[in-house]
């Protein structure tokens, strides 16, 4: 079964020529990038603010030790921003300094998570154009053959040439459509993460530091977190 599929793919690549081969290569790169980014986003909780929101609720209730345990070693940009804000608030830093430090940190984290998404956007845009380019080249070859054959035109040969030419456009669209869907999902998660950073940290800075109900301090917590 696998050998038959491989033979079919090889025949399509041979029929489509170098254009289809390039599109197939782009599909492999896009698939690898999508798998890596989806795993990274899910494992780091990008776009999921439930953990950070739980930390804020615990902090607002004065449960500082529980908040510290909940937000230990955050991986998402929102989690890191909340954890850093809690440390700086406990150290009685000024609001402007806290906002500046969180802004710089969040910008770096969001930039890190956006790596690879731009490449997927480029693949989604360029794949159909490459397919269309292959179709144009194939049509040129088909009509050149039509001209050289003169009155002895073989309609089946002409139709076969046009079919092969149109296959490159189909291949390009077949790559672009799922990649575009994946990019939309990834960008949506990134936008949700950015909004979480802004809203959650703002909700902390707009309130007074609560009196702790537990003996705990964030001041000794290291501000560098595992990415």
C-alpha cells in the first residue's frame, strides 16, 4: 500500500515537473513548521489565560504562597508577565517601572512565539503563485506544440498537456489552503496572548497590594523564567 502511494506521488512529481516538486517541498516545510508551532503553543499555554487568572485571584485574596506555587516557572508570555508583576509589586516598585519591564519582557516573549508563523504566511502566499506560474509555463508549451503540429492536431495530446499544466495550480492551492487555516489559528492564539498580557497585568496594577494571609514573599523569586 505504501509503495503504491509512493509510486503515485512520484508519477505526479514527474508529470508536474520542477514546479510541482518545489510545491511539494514547501508542503513538507509547512507541515513541519505547523507541527512544531502547534506543539509549542499547546505545551506553553499560548492563548490560554486560565493559569494566570487563577494566580491573580489567589493574589487578590492574599494567598501569596499559593499564587507563587500556581505561577511557578511560567512558559507563556502572560504567565511570565503576571509572575514578574507580582514580584515587582511585592518589592514595592513604581507602577511605571513595572509597566516598562513587563512591556519589554512581553515583547520579547511574543516575538519568540511568532517565529515560524511569518514563514508559514509566506508559504501560504507563494504556493498558489508558484502553481499559477507552472500553469502558465505548461500552457505555453501546450500551445507551442499545437502550433508546431500544424493541421495534424491531436486533441488528446493537447488536453493532456493542459491537464498537466493545471495540476500545478491545484497543487499550489492544495498547499496554501490548509497552511492559511493554520496561520489563522496561530495568529489568533498570539493575539489572545497579547490581550492577556495587557489585561491581566493592568488588573494587578490597578489594585493595591493585598495584605498576605500566608507567610510568603515574592521578593526573593528569580525574575528569569524558563522559556
